[in-house]
């Protein structure tokens, strides 16, 4: 599949999942399960690692929806504690939001596992080329995206090093401060001593006409399912 089609399909999928609709979630689960079944176990492990890193965000969403969404108490028969109990509506709405976000992360991990950095940058540059008619600096956007992706990889290595070295600090807050300070000092030092490098953007060809039907089919499937089950 052409990199442009992959990115557009990802955008379509996440746009529908952002609605938090059960029908869209059902279609996304089937699509992602089918695609992951064609990949090796490393792709599953990469997605699982991303989901584990977001566990505290998922927990925060659950707490907010469970206790701040009006509705019927999740545990009936306790009228005196009804104001302090989670609600059935909160469980449903929070569950939909968490599952939708988890599927977005899983789809992003899938996209990055089958698409190289050069392909992503080339596809973004090709997709934004029409904006050049409006004097939008799409070349600069692509270059900044390249620098950002490269910087994220470097910072991740610095974080692992700082976490390993920050274990001697007493207390959780002291350890967090030591790690943050070490990362800031390292990144600042590298930025000051970094030399200018040239970045070459790979020219991306236009996707085959037949492949444009894939994101259209995905959008139509999710829209129809939403109407039938909505």
C-alpha cells in the first residue's frame, strides 16, 4: 500500500474514532485485528508498549467519566451514597473514550511499524504540496517534522539513561527532579553544540488510482455501520 494511502486511511480511522461511537469502534477493531494478523509479533509488542505507557491517562479518563458523569449509580440500593458513586452512564461513556483512544494508539503504532520515516515525510510533503499555491511553506513543515521525529528518538535514549542514573536520589520527587534536570542539561548541551546538517526529502510519487478506494471504503464502512447501529 502506498504511504500516502496509509496515512489518509489512518486519518479517516482516527476521525471516526474521535466520535466515540460504539459502531466505529467495532469496525476499527475488526480492521486493526485483520491488519495485525498479517504482521509479526514485534508489531504487537510495540503497540502493547505504547498502551502501557498511557495507562495513567486511561485511568484519569476513567475516573473523570465515572464520577463526573450524571446518571444512575453503578451500585444500586445505596441512596445515601448515590452522590459519591460512579454512574452507569459514566462507565459507558468513559469506556468508549478509552477504547477509542487505545485503538488510535494501536493504529498509530501499526502505521509507524510498516512505514519508514522517509516514507512518512515524503508522503506528508506530497499531501501538502497543493498548499504551496496558497504560499504555505510545506517544505519547511516537512523538514521540521523530520527534525522533530529525529529529536524524539534521541530524547528517548536520554530519558532511559537519566532514569538509570537517577535511581540514587532519595524519594520520588527528588528522583523526578534529578531525571528532568539531567535530560534538560543533556538536550541543551547537544543543541548548543549541534552542527547544521542537510536534510533530503524523498520525492513521493502519486498513489495508484485504484488504491484511493481503500480509505473511501473504510470511511463508507464506518459511516454505514454507524447509521445501522446508531
